[in-house]
């Protein structure tokens, strides 16, 4: 829609970067509040979150490069042009989770309680990130003749211009806001540490698999069952977290 918000002298302010930063900021504020309610050190958890965020951004960008290496082999400095889109969520999950687990163990933070604090904050931050995708035109949908199809016309848009498309970015943002609302409802009612995070994983993974079917941008070749690598990662996340919920339930019943 509007990839560039405005120019400040030689500096270009991109909508994607602004919304990504806004989502990260709101997520950190929420994380701090949930940490305090959980009896965790909010400052320590916020510090950990900043390291996780940096690792997640690098991992998400690296995964995108691995899926579309051609454009980066000729111009490797484009790795840092994240305002042009190109962040694969599951690459961020792998890198962010690895750093988060390492620091949580080193700093003595209860892992499952920490993950429960992260889940709603992550869903909220992602929702704003997807709005940034919509503004930039990345993560666009397939061609559509539905009444709510969106046509991108801005000359700097990353979506195919002049073609009505599924607004998959808004599908994702809407799904994430619903997941966020559910997690905030569940959080004070959780019966075991880890329940909120595993619920997030199931819901996010399933939403990703469904919405992926309407995506029109390249996310790798279909691997199995007509699913792309990112859709398979979403399915794997949903299944893995469903198993986690079952384990928690059995432990409570034991």
C-alpha cells in the first residue's frame, strides 16, 4: 500500500520498519508486565528478549536468503535491507529459540514460565509485523476475484502491481490478533507452566498452514501434500506443541 511513509532529509522512513519496531516495542512492554505477574525478573526477561529478537531477525532473514539465494549472491549487502521484506518466521523461531534457551539456562530463568510470558507478546508483535508486510507489499497472496481482494499500485510495492490479490498479510494479522486475545484470556487460567506457549504454537502453526494456501509469493517448492517448506514448519510446530499439551495434561493427572 504505502511502502514509504515519508522522507526525513536523506533518510527514508519505511512503513515496514516502523510497524516492525512498533510491534517489537509493544511486545516488550507486554512481556515485562507478564513477567512481573509471573514472579520473574522483568528486567532480566526484557534483556533476554532483546537478544532473542536480534537472533530471530537474523535467523528469519537467513532463512529467506536460503529460500531465495539468487538475488543475494550478486548483492550480498541486500541481506540487511529488511525494509524490503523477506523475513521467514520459522527461521526466526529456530534462531530465537536457540538463543532464548541458552540464556534462560545460563541466567537460571524457569523455561516454561518464561515461554508462557513470551507467547502473547510474540503474537502481538507478529500481528504488527504482518501489517508492515501489507504496507510493503511482501508476503502477498494469489490472484483473487473476491470482493475484499486488494490491488497494489504503489511503484515501490513488492507485490505484483495492478492485480487483485488475496490480502494474506491481513489474514495473518487478523489470525494473530485472535490468537493474542485467546492467549490473554488463557494466561490467568493456565493450569500448568507451558500451556500458553504450546497453545500459541498449535494455533499459529495451523493458521500458517491454512493461510499459506492463499499465498502467491515464492516460499520454496512444494515438498509433500502440496505444502511448501514454511507450511511444513508450521505443521511441525502445531504437532509438536500439541504433543506438549498432551504431556502437560498427563503430568497434571499423574
